[in-house]
C-alpha cells in the first residue's frame, strides 16, 4: 500500500514516519523546497522525542519514507492520500481557516489517475470532508475516489507513542470500499486490540473537536476550582487527586495552572464554538471556557503583583517557555503571555527552557535568555514555573 501525506508539518511528518514504521511506502509532500531539503538532511523542523530516529531509519535505511515537492509525482499509484495541512484560526472570526485545505483539494483532484482514498487528518469543522468531495467531483468521476475523515489525536511530546499505541482510531467513511482500505491500513494496531471507531464522516469530524474541547473544559474547570481553593484555604492538588480517583472523572487534565495553550486547544475550542453558533446551537459552556482561558494569564499576573513583593525594579525568572513540556512549540504559550504582561509593568524577565529557547527568541527578543536554570534564577526576586521542567534536556541528536 502506498500512502501520501500532503503537508510536512507536525501531523504530516509524525504520521508519515509512523506509517513507514508500520511498513508502508510513504511519500511526504510539501511545496516548500527548503523545508523538504532540511528534512532530507535529518533536520526536523520541530522538537519531538524519537522523530529523528524514525526519519533516519526510514528515509536513509529502509527507503520506505521519501520527500518531494511534486504532488503529481507522489500520487502516482497512491492508495491513500492524507490532507495534513494547517487549519489556524481566522484573524477576525474564530472559525478555522481552511484556505490550505481547499487549495490542496484542487491540486489532488488534478492528479487522481486511478482509484484512491482522500483522507482528512487536518482538524476541520464538520462538513469539510464532504466539501472536499464536491471539489474533487467537479473534476473527476466519483468512481475514482472516496473521501474519509481520519482525525489525529497526537499529543506534542509523546506523539510517536500516541500513534503507535493510541486509545482509539476514528474512521469516518461513506463506502464499504474505503472503510475496508482504512481498516487494512490500521491492521497493525488492530492486532494490538486498539479500538477502531467506524462512523459517518460528520460524526468523525465532530469527535475530534468534541474531544479537544472537553479536555480544554477540564483544564478551565480545575483552574476555577483552584481560585475557589485559594479563597477558602483548600488545597487544589488534593482536590484534584480526590476527584481523579473517581473513574468517571479521571485524573488527567486536572492540573491547575496558567491555562491551556498550544496549536490545538485554543483554535479548536474557538472553531467548535463558531460551528455551534453557525447552526444556532447554544454552546455557552464552551464560550465560557474560551473567555476564561484567554483571561487566565492576566489573573496569574495579578496574583503575582498582589503579593507586593515585586515592583517595577524587580527581576523575575521564568522557567519553561513552551506551552507544555517536551516540545519547542510556543504557540499560545501562557508562559510567554505572562512574560509580556509583566514586561508592561517594567519587570525584567530572565528565561530558560530546555528546548524552546530559539523559538522564544524569535517571538520576544526583549527577554533575557540564559543557558541554565541556575543562571536564570541568580539574583531574581521571584521564580515562575511556567512549564513543568520535570523532563530531561534532549541530546544533540534529538535536537536535530
């Protein structure tokens, strides 16, 4: 079976490398020539534990993994073509920007020569996959392709393990032929008794957004509980522990802190709420989650300033700059938001992060960056643990 991943961002590159690990011929496509050349040289565009080993193994040794800028070349004899391009939030509206998805769909339609499945792995609003079908149908016969929704559930920092040992695989199809092909693709996981959720395309698309939105809701909920605990002199960590023992609730995502960030939760919560609004559905719970999380960094800074131990002459150490441990992704990082607010109060910020320093420098050059935790904390008035630092620094090889 031959696979094509259109897009070599986080989802496309990790998924492509893991499918190669399953033994499938996999071609990753990206229009950025420099981007492709760097990956061929073993320079991964992001930090993810274990990804470099897979890229070296299957690009240089097994030859199951290849990279190109030519979609027409990649799609020759392809069985499944995955759309893995970005779907960021629009600047004005909260809806997902599907420009890249539509562009890729038109390009795919031009290059279908024989039957293949077009699968959306990009996180897209309900109804998107069916619109992709209409775009392709306008150029070729519907007998030559099927569309499928196959959302990803990869956590940055543990993506390879999540792909190889997932909680479930969701496949949204509308034909027996496409479902059979997708099940064959995930047969290595089925042998490990991974649940395969087969459903309609629309249901599959909703599952992805509903899952991320629910987890985001848990985070905002426990943060509001933390505020109450502070007011009544209770311990939120013990509260979370007591809650998490209940199997109906579970302990994950019950860690109070500065709120959620990253490339998924903020935009997915916005897009899911925007979809509900479009269909006149009252999704006030999610609207509250969104607004509470957006205001969370301001609340954290107020708590810091209210201690009266920090003023405009203070120097603060900020440990952890990425939005979560084991990644260099700083998108919607609450740490950097807190730093920016403190800087408006003329507070100097010393920073350290094991892997996200380079990206953080590009984001905010006015911060003071240090090569170790100890150097960053020397002589400061306060220390903020922005991202949990209970993980090891990567080896030079893992850094790419």
